[in-house]
C-alpha cells in the first residue's frame, strides 16, 4: 500500500533544457528531486517528448500506469506534460478515469532555464491537489498557476503567459496556502469504456467562403466541424455534410458557449444540420469534441448518446 501521490512525466517545456533552443531532456525524478512537493510515491518517466507529439497510444499507456498506481494504493496521480495539448489530454483522461482518486495534469509555460520558471510551483501545486481529500471524485483536473480547472472546460487561451489556461465558467478552485479550495462540490459523469483503437478523426474549421468540399475528400470514421456561432456552416458545407458517409459532430468555434438546436432555420443552420443527421457538441469545444468522438468510436459507443450525455450542463 502506498497512500502517497504517484508522479509520471511525458515531457513538455517543464522538462526542457539546452544551451540554445530547448528540448525535452529531464525525467520525472529530476523534476521531483529537491523540490518541496509533499508526499510523492512512485515516479516514472513514461515519455520525453513535446506535447504536440503525444499520441492516444502514449496516453492510454499513461492511463494504465496511473490506474495501476491507484489500484496499488496511491492517493492520487500527477501527469506532467507539454502544455500545448494539455487541454485535450486532460479531457482524454477525464472521460476514461473511473477512480475516485484524482488524476492531475500539469506542466510549465517557462522552461527551467528561464527566470521565474513556473514548473516547480506548478508541480508542487499539482501534488498538493492530487493528495488532497477534497479533490476526490472530481475526475481529471488541470493545475497551473495555482488554479484548478475542470478538464471539460479548460482551454489554453494564451501562447506564452504563465496564466495561459482559462475555463469559461471559471476555475473549479484555487490552491491557497498549499492546499486546494473548491468553489463547487464534486460532480462527475461515469467513465467511458477503454477504447479498442483510436480512429483518426480530423477537426475541420468552417470559415467564410468555405463550400466544405474538403469533406468529400476524407476517408475517415468521423469528423468534427468547428462551426461558427451556435453551430452554423455555409449552405455548401451543409450539402457536403449530407453527402458524408461518416458521423459529423458540430461544435462552436467561438471558444465559449453552447451549440443551439432550434433557433435558426436557414440552410447550414443548427436545426438544418440536425435534420441532416449531425450530432451537436453542446458546450464541448471542437478539440474536446474530437477527443470524445475518437473515444466513442474507438469503444464502439453510440456517438449521439455519448454527446448527449457529455455535451450538456446540469
Ligand atoms: N510550450 C509547450 C509547453 O508548455 C511545449 C510542449 O507542449 O511540449 O510545454
């Protein structure tokens, strides 16, 4: 039995060193060593790569490693990785994580060689959150800049600042004097089954003067369209969606707010797209919708039901 927090690293800026431009070199042991980070148990370096090169296969291996740690008694798990894809991987873990123990993802915006490097503070906060009893039952959360964000809401909204992550309804809580304080009680949805594979699912953004003909070229098992406003595309793209032989999920490209269902009636509007068989992503942003569609297809789950269960608020 090990009631301490397990820590795995996958790479990212927090692990990057170099005499000029930096790349991932440090492992989990290097990051934890010498740091005041509370009770750390098992430590593993599962990858040493930038966030942009992470794959679903690596994430599933990480998920299995993290599950094993909590089955063996860890009070929580911290996964360290690049911030570039953290909003997607946090949601990946959140959809699959079946445990009461928290899974916390973190990283850094400034590499270890920069003044004010934020990796140590973020890691210390992440370990504190992962080990705290009031973090239980919250699934996967993202901790950066002393803020605790829900995986389904958090987005990287700035390319370089240390406070690069925001959630549209605000963070779930803050780390204060070394411990998390939450604004809402714990709430989560049942975990999805582990996927058997991870089918390729492109994310296509609908833009002005866009007839959607790109969709005709795709030979895939599903597509997410980042549509404008409450879920609108051009009349041409609506026709292309009708021709598609794969499920199409429509999310809003705006960065906040939900897709609608029945307000607008023109060709390419949300009600028209629903009539053409599209699945609306609701409050999920296009990137999270893509993660969810891949997981649903990979686990042979009905796409419409999965989005109906996870795209809404309560
Ligand atoms: N800028 C990124 C980071 O903050 C690089 C990466 O995602 O690996 O970690």
